[in-house]
C-alpha cells in the first residue's frame, strides 16, 4: 500500500519527469512487484483533453498523460483508488480517459459513484475485494456511512478478504496527528476518520488504508484488522509540496492470514526528490515519524513499530 501518486502534469504547464517517467519507481519497484496485491491512490486523471473543473486560488488541477499508466504497470500496481479530490479535475472526459488508460494495462480501480464501486481480484484461490471512498460528491462518499455499509455488504458475499481505501482528512504539516471527530479543511468536511475506519472494520473490512492529508499518520490494529490513517504522498514529483515531512513516502507491506487478520508488517521507507520521485530513505526519518505518531495517537494499540520498521503484534 502506498499513498498519493501523481506522476507529472501537463496543466497548466508541462511538468513531466525525465525519461518519460521510466525511473519514477526505480527504488520501490522490487517491493511492489513482489506483492500479491499492490495498491495506491491515483491523485488526478490520466488524460489529454477535457475542460478543467477547478477554479479559485486554492484550486489545483492535474493532468497526467495516459501513456503513464504503463509506468504503474511496470512498477507492479494492481489497483488504484480514484476516490479523491483530483480525479474529476477534467470532468467526465478525464474519468473516461483514466479508466481506458488503466484498462489498457490491466490495472483495477474503483471509487467513482455510478461507475466502478468495487472490484474483486482472485489470487491463489483467495477472493480479494477492493473498494475506495472519498469525500467529494462524485466519489463513493464516506461521509455517508450507510453508503459505505452498502458497498461492504455487497463485497462480503463475494470476497474472502476486503481492502478499503479512503481519501480524507485535513491537509498540511500541522495535520500529522490524527484528531477525534470531523476534520474540516477549506470549509469542506473531510470526514471523521477514526469513526470511518472502525466502522469499515465493524462491517467486514480486513485492511483499511488512507491518504489525503499529504503527510503520514499513525497505524493501528483494531479487532485484529490493520488500519493506516494516512500514507501521505508517494510519487508526486511535481505540483505537490514534498518539502520536509510532506516528502516522506512509506510503502507498507502487510501480511494477513486467510481470514484477513493481521500477522505482521514492514515499513519500506522512501523520501521524495523533486522531479525524480521516491528514493530509499537511509536516514531513518520515515520510520521514526510513523513510529512516533503511532505511539502518541493510538492508545492501547495492539501493534508496535521497531526502529527497523517492523510492525508486530504486542
């Protein structure tokens, strides 16, 4: 599992990585390709045309060339969430082109209301249900828990393990700690994420991972199920602030049993470099941040993180 992925943009000016993005996932590729299922959040459409839906000084619009879908495939991604506040940057045209680009590479996706709500991937005889929720009206919206429950109920009868991706929470350096209650950002309700994550587990989810604040947050094991509240930015070399802790880019490897119960995990730490992407963190900063936040923000946690990034049951 990784957080936000926006590999480059052609709007409002062209800002794309060298070698057409061939080196973006160089350091992370080995781990991603080795995973049974690798997933992240596609922060913006893969498209070449369409009119932007974003206006105002606090609005940012992204548009990545559809050809970059092959970079996701080469890196090993199997599933991408589309349920975020940038998927609709170029309207329905952008959504359609994104779906076509991902389809061309055999990458699964979900999260846009009225389109693909969830998918099931069968692997080694195990059916893995994947869904994605966001806080925007065009997403499958996690602000409406009844809708979340509908999606999970549908997945329960056709999946052995259910994985939930969610986009939510206020943004920025000051939002690294997980608050209680609703989070408001730019006068927009971004959800009550502790409540949401626990609700998902209570209704059948086995793994829940989040993104949206653009910084890391804590992890938790609740009723034997793993939750990551924010994985921050993973590969956003242009157009997104990646200074300081905003550049911390963990890749979480989680192992469960056949019932989806957490067994163990590993933080693979990366730090983003402007115009280049995630590169291996040899300083220990990313692991230290996730360890510190987990110890401070989750009381009576069932897991601990050691200095090598190993996530273990207590």
